[in-house]
């Protein structure tokens, strides 16, 4: 009996794989999600400030004003240009510069005399990302140049603070974005592929053909889950090695094999959720709307985009029941911090429990839908 069940699950799963390989749109989605989408997410957002256009109105023409102007250099800024004061509005209206720094007359003399002169910084706030980050960088650059020029040193300090950033010394945002995008795409595709496989069977009328064969609902559901898990697991393994680690040069601190093991546990839970949603949805458009309602909260509240500690406590308790919470937890621990099994065994155990519950609930719903 067990041998026949396993045999049915295997052959039904092979049928699902053959059907998937004939669906070119889904294949393109898989390839895109684990390659181009990850590269775009990693490099689409600049690490900090990159190639910001800046101009300087130097009315002082002093040694200090020239030192300040010369300190804006690539890659954060494009080579600085000097413009006249009456050209500020015209140049910024044309979008030629994001920042225009105005150094007033007698700035150096007033500074040495202790009169606290002001420097004006004009910012094009329509370029929100650069405007927010760049204004802070420009202020730091000006402060540093003024302190060096006046030779201000903290000689009387009893202690010196040394900051060291672990796991990401340069605070490279692209490293974080690549891993987060990989985690999100794994969840998304696991739900989409299993849900689409069941709905296609229903829309094509082949589900009824399966029901008249000597197979039961458990075998049908299990076959769809393992076959879609195999596809996503293989794509994720290739992506983390060749796209994330090699192409994007993101250092992987922990064991890739341990990470893939955890991915398999998460895929079991996510694929079961995909079957459950497909049983609720009547067609693919309805499944798409359900995915929007389910995926966005799962991704935003799981801790991948925002630390869970900054969320309200009641949300933290609720999200303990979501598989993505524990998936993000062990993914960050393994990929970023090099954690071993002794650290991530608890998220693994929680994923097994959540996946088992989702599988049983989905199986019950699937049996009702085909009854």
C-alpha cells in the first residue's frame, strides 16, 4: 500500500514537472525571479550616495572655500562645477543639479573671527533618495573641512569610540537587498507555482480525470507540492551560488547546504499555503488577488524589510504563526552571520510544525473541494 502511494506521488509529480516545462511563461518567471530580479534589487538602489550632481557658488574665493569645493568628488558626487548666484534657480529648475552650495563673501574671515557665518545649501527635494542622504553627507564634509582648517582636535577626550561594522563593514546596501529579494522570491514562487498547478488542472478539466484514477486527494496534493518544491529549490540553490555569491560578489558567511535545507522546510509550508489558496480561488485572477492580500503582509511583517523588534508586540506574536518570519530569521543568521545548526534549529523546528499544520489544513480543504 505504501509502495503504491509513493509510486503514485512520484509519477504524478513527474507529470507536474513535464507540464511546467511546457509552460514557457512560468519558466520565464522562474528564471527572471532568480536572476534579473535579484540583480535589479541589489544594484537598482545605490549603496549610499552615487554620482549626485552638485554645484558651488563660491563668493569668498578663499583657501577654505576652495578646500570645501574640492572635497566633493566621485563616486559620491560628479565633478563639482562653479556657477554664478543668479544661475541657481535656472539650473535647478532645469534639473541640472541636485545640490547647490553657496559660500558667502568673507566666509573664511568671519569664521576665524568667531562670527558663526552660514553656508546655504539648496536641495532639489524632488530627487528624494539623493536629497535625503546627500544633505547629511554634505554637512559632514563641510564640518570635517572646517575642523581640519581650524585644527580642532579632541585632545581632552578620556576615551575614543571605535565603530566596527560586523558582517558588512562598508554598510553595502546591495548585499542586504540581494538576500532579501532572494528570500521574497522563494516564498512568492512556491505559492504561485503550486496554486497555479492546481487551478490549471481544474480549468483544463484534468482534475476530474485524476479523480477517476486509482489515486486519492493526498497523493495528488503531495505530488504537486514535491514537484514545485524541487523546481524552486533547484533555482534557489543556483541563484544563491551563481547570482548572489559569484555575480554580485555578496559574501556568504554560513553553510549554503544548511541554508538550502532550511529553504526546503520553508517551501513545504509555502507550497501547502499555495494549495490552500488555490482551493479558495476559483480561477487564476482570483488567485492573483489573494496573493496580493497574503504576500505583502508576509513579506513586510516577517522582519526582512523592517526589524521585528520595531513592530508592535501584538504583530510580533501574530507573525510567529507565519512561515516567512522563521524563514527570514534563519536566512539572515546563516547568510549574514555564519550561524550553524545549533543556532537555527529552533526556526527549523517551528517551520516543520507550521508546515505540517498548513499541509493538514490544505489537505482537508482540498478533499472538500474535490468531493
